[in-house]
C-alpha cells in the first residue's frame, strides 16, 4: 500500500482522531470553518487525514478524500 502524503508539504498523513473530526464538524455546522484558501467549508465529512505536524486536515467523504 502506498502511504498518503500531504500534497503541499509531502509529510505523511494519518487518520484524524474521531474527536478532531467531531470538533471540526461542529465548526462546519456553525458555518465557521474555512479551508486553506479562505473559502467556507459547508459540506459535511465523515473523517479525514492530518499532516504529521498537525497543521493540515484533509476531509474524507465516504471513500473519497479531498487531497
């Protein structure tokens, strides 16, 4: 299996903890979460990936990851 890597930094990605996903989804429901480009995140997600330094989160919706 090929490991996932952050497309920006090339750091390894690991699955996001359920607590982080729940916290970020709470921000989505309040329309308070922005992506790296400053756009509003308004689509729910059910998981995601976190960069090794914890600075970047990539949402997963079903089997599709937004990298």
